[in-house]
C-alpha cells in the first residue's frame, strides 16, 4: 500500500487541483486560502507525526518534506507498523531538480529513478498529506473521487477557534484543521463513520529560507540496482 501511495503522489506532481464537487462557498473559500498558502510557499520543511488506528494499517508514521521550488524536494517517511511480524521501514522520495529517486528500505537491493518534467506546484504539497496518511487523503486533497465510495462533498466547521475542512465520501471523512493566521494545515484526521482511524499533527520550519543544495541529493545504497520509475508501478 505504501508503495502505491508514494508512486501515486509522484504521478500527481504535474497535476492541478481539480474543481471541488459543489461545495458551500465558505468551505471553498477556506480551501482556496489553504491552497494559496502552499502556492506562495517557495521553500521550507514540513513534518508530520501520525498515529494510525485503522486495524489493517495500525502503527506510527513520522514524515518530513523539504521543498525548494521550482523542482527540488526531499521526502522521508519512517513507518512503525504494529501488526505482529511487521518490521519498521523507511521510504525516501528525492528530486534533485532533474531526476526523481524512490527508495524503500523493505527492498534494499533496488531503487527507482525517473524524470520530473514540471515545476513543483501546490498539488505537490497537498500530496504530501496523502503520503503521510492514506489513499483517502490522496482523494481528498486532489479532488479525485473514489469509484467505490462515490461522490465527494466538502464542508467547513469551526473547532476551538480554528477552521476545519471536511472531505466526505461515503462513510469516510478526512479532516484538515487550518492555522487561523497562516491557513496551513496543522492537524489531520480520518474517520470511518464516527470511528477515528488516523490522526496527527503538522509542523513547519525554515519557511521561506534558502535550503542548502546538499539537502536534495540522493546516494544509492551500495550495490543497489537502478530500475526505471514508471507510472504503472503504482
């Protein structure tokens, strides 16, 4: 599942945010402000600390995204599954401005490499939230309805003085809590019906600062074989 999420996110690096499905004007306005906050972001470090409660994927996830527009990013995810017999693993997605590299520690004998043809856009950072959570966030943040869950709706609520965007499909609800000052996402949660499936926090550092070139390099593991990164790999 994790490989599919990462590769699906890479495919969407060149996509634009799709139109929402008939949202209420206040919800659309909040979403527009959130996306603009990331459109205007030129560089920075975004970290997520996630607890997944879903019985199939229970565990913890810690992820860090470094971004330097137009075409450089470094994403590192550390995953600690709780399922008996499962081992922790790391996933790296790196763009040095010319090539994209993907490495999963579960398959240490190989890494994948491909081209990144277009500049990084707002959708890239939206995809980051999906990479940190699940395919549900991928659907929510890109406007791509799930074929099984059906049509998607967007709602807005207030909680503890903050705006919370709710993306709903069937019994699935994704909640993104926005910082009142910056309009960036600071909390994420996923529900199936009334049951909490995942929740986490988002933090930011060095926003707008010029990050060092060395932070966007990838060195293949010794002896690892390069395989071409293809869209259909996901």
